[in-house]
C-alpha cells in the first residue's frame, strides 16, 4: 500500500432538522393547540485516533466528507431523529490544521482520542416550544441550524522516540534492521529507503521506537532528492541520532557530511537542532575509517560513538547509551510534550449560537442596500418568513442589528430596497 502522510479534505457537518408548525385535530377534544415537534440535530464530524491506521492512504482521494442532516419534526409533538455522527479514523500522530488560517485544530496523540472538527446544526424548534401563557396559539417555528463546514489539512507525524538522520548510505537502514524488529530494504545506492521506517528496540524491560528518515541530501530544503518533507516525522522525537559514514567511498570529508545534515535540519526548523542530538560514526570497520573518525572528533571538539552497523561493532553499547540518556531526560520531555488537545464544547447543541452582532451595510451598483452580518444571516436561515409570528420575530432580530438605521445613514429613504441574506425588503 502506498505511503501517504498528508491530505486535504472539505468537511461539512449535518444541518439540523426543521421544526414544524402543526395543530392538534382530535375528535372530542374541545381545545386543540400547537403540537409541532422539534427537528433533530445534524451529525458531527469527528476525527478519531486509531492505532490500526498507519497511513492516510484511505483518505488520499477523499475530497469531501459530509455528515447526515437531522430529520424534520412532525405533528403530534414528535421530534425528528438526530443524525449519526461521522467518524474519520486517522493514525496516531496526526495533526489537523485549518486550510485557510493554518491554525492547529487538534493533535491526535492517543488511541481513541477524538476531536469534533465540525459540529452538526441544532434542530429547529416546532411551534409547541413557543407556547406560553401569553401566546397559546403560536405560529412560530424554526429551521434547523446549518452544520459547520471547513477545509482541513491532515498531516501525519510519526510518534517515535529516536529519529535517525543522515546522508544516503550512512547506514541508517542497516542499523535499524540490526537493533530493532524493522525489516527495511537495504541496498548500496542512494534513496533505497523511500518512506520513514519504524522499529521497536527493547532493552531491560523498556522499549523505544526508532525511526529512519530517508531522502536527506544537500539542498533537500529546496526539494532536491526526496525533499525534506519527511523531517516532520522527527518533530516528535526526543532524541536524534545523526549517523555519518566514515567510509572514504561514501564521504571524502565526514565533517562536511555532518554540516550538510545539520544545515538541512536548521533550515527546516530551528527546534530540531535544539533537540538532544547524538553524533555516531558508522562503518568503523572500513579502510582509513579510524583516521576519518579522529578528524571528525577534532572538528567537532568531542568524542563520538564509532560503530559498524553491518558487523554489529559497538551497536549494543550504543543502544545502552541511548536508553540511559533517554531515562535521564524523560521526565522533562514528558512535561514539555504536546498535551492532548481538549475537546471544544459546543453550546449550539443546547441553545442558539452566540454570534457577533456586528452589522455593515453596503450600497451596491443597483442602488440597493446590502446587509452584511453573520448574526442577521443566521436568523434569516433559522426563521422562515411564512407566518405572521415569524415575520414579527425576524423583524425584531433585524431591528437588533440596526441594519435599517445604518442604511439610512448611507442615504437610504423610505421605499428603497434592503437586501438581507438574498431577500429583498422595502425600507419603511
């Protein structure tokens, strides 16, 4: 199956069902009255972390996801059925962004963690809801709310403890195959590894997830080689293992190899170079490797690990050191680790949305006065202008927005046209 770690999707939650204006008509019942039921709630769209998923392949060709609408209310005080919520299963480690603002909406870091990315609309009230001692025969009723919609980008960032970075042929795939349960393709040519590879390493009742990141060469930040897009997968790693080949057949100058990768890390994100980075010289068993190791240590000003991943020279010692290092910093790492995004509570499930009442009026080329207001548009959708009570209620909402007053400030006179949510009204 093809590895896919990023996708864009348009999401649309379900609309609420409409309330109904209905009246009791029963034989031998002296007084009738309203019996219109409420509409059902529209379905939410919920992102859920699923440990059985390891790629966004299933979502790759999904351009639009739409949840079901709530059912309309009916007479006899019967409510419409709520729509089923729609779950989108994603791998653990996915981040969800708003496409327009690039705002991080959710970080899915646990199996079963959920985030409601689009909320379904609340069902509209039927006329029974509006019955009171002051209005025993209300003709008031509502349409359901529109479900939320948004374009999102879902990006998978693997959850690994230790990330392996280095130039092609540094021996990352060989090392991860020797110390873990991973079984990557290994060959003596560049870009053998085309996708990130994860492997579990066990040591003294502990286990860490190691990750091999492919495709880094000089200029990866400009798209050369496989580009540096895979570097996002090491953003969550606590320790980076920078593997450098000491073989003269791979690198004439190991220090330049070190500088190349270090520069690419910094160009991608300055946060990466602030992580715990362990430099390891590989292929110590090759000719002239000892001289290359001494030269590299002199340039770096410190001792570095020297191993042979192929011959398993010093690999056990390296693993022991990594586990000891990890145990020493894990408390601080856990405190700084990205916490699970809280579920945003949505008041619209129980009551009307609290909307900003900012209203603007614009005079168009036809001499009409167009109302621009999220508040007015919302109520224009909610209140059908089909009964006297509903017309009175909508006019009250319009008065609250002061749309007519603002139109008159622009020169509107009695008889001019006021456009509200596509409907034309005459200014008194």
